[in-house]
């Protein structure tokens, strides 16, 4: 089984080498590594140039269109049976791919598989809160409140990734939340309850630290899934409740901070789902 590892990056010259090396040091060797440079203006290319001597590593440069477009481009250029994503500020432990491939080969019909992770913020290990507990199985309902699947932990069938349309390039953040909704509404999501990646946080260029009102994008994803999927009535009601709850919190936040960006759109979405 060939695994295509897609690493999107933008101006992370100080981090990219660590992430790529963590892939090249994997005990599972049947891989290709696709670095997608999303319009970096720093020395990213020169940091990875030496790594390109490994014939498994490709470097693709594109205009800065965001992480969703970068991941989709990597997927389009890939040739593996499965895709694995790695954010350029994270790193894998050396058995990550081996354990996932072994799981897939021992279980039928595994379309998407994620793992546990270790959080590290500003150099210190951080315990995950109970609300971030991860699950496997038919987990659509559990995916409605927040994103508890990290892109850097995932392996997904290339065919299934393309079937659901990949990452929505309109989403500048929460694109992973949107994808997990699309996947979990159709397929079982498998899970290995073992820490197999280090997820780093606390740095200023994290997308989650750059944008106000992240739930705006989650609301859009939830509204979209009602259009995209023919859900059962109980699922529809749960999605609507989540939309209403998030919209009400967003509207309070917009008014409190006197930041009215997207307020009218959120109010319209709320009104549409109150009936």
C-alpha cells in the first residue's frame, strides 16, 4: 500500500524541516511526500532543498490560496492508495504510518482513520480536556459541536477523499471541521487510541489564533451538510440545534465586541433554522 503524505506550508521555514524529517524517519517506507508551498515569501524552499535529494519527496509551489487549496493540490498530484496529511508545524512519531497501515490491512472497508495526539504548547505538554476526547465509529453526531479530529492524525482513502470533494477552498479556517462532517455523514471513522503525533500550538501563525469568531465557519459547514446529505430526522434536528446554539453565541459576541462582520449572514442563518 502506497501512502501519499501531503504537507501544506506557508512561511514556516523554521518548522518545515522538522515535519518533513518526521515523515522520512517513518518505519513504514512505501510513501511519497508532497510539500505544497502555499506562496511562501521566506526561505522555505532553501530549508527543504536538501531533503529533495530523497526521491520520495516532491516540492510544489503555488500562489497563496490557503491551506484547503494547498491540500487539494497535493491530493491531485498524488499517486498513493491512501492520503495522509501533516501540518507543517506538527510532527509524527516514527511508528505512525506503520500502525495505521497495519490497522487498515487487518480491517475491511477502512475509509478514514485517525489517532490520538500529544499537545505541546510553547514547549510544554498540555493535557487535553474531556470535551476533546476522540472517538471512532459512526460519529457524525459527535462531530457537530467541535473539531476533535486533527488533520495531522488522519489517513483517508484517496478515492473517498475525492468522492466527498476534498477540502472546501472557500473555508479559510475550520476546513477540517467541514470535511469531517462530510465524511462522517457517510462513513464509519476508525480510531487508534494511541499517541502517534506531536501537535504543536501557541505560535502566532496558527490559523486558530489569527481569526475572530471561528464558529462562523462551523455554522456555514453545518448549514451546508443539511443541503449536501439526506440525513435522518433525528440527525437533522441535532444539526439545527447546533446551528441555533452557535449562531446565538456568535451574535452575542459580535454585539459585545462591536464587530459586526458577518452578523447579518449569521442572523439570516439563525432565522432559517428556527422554523
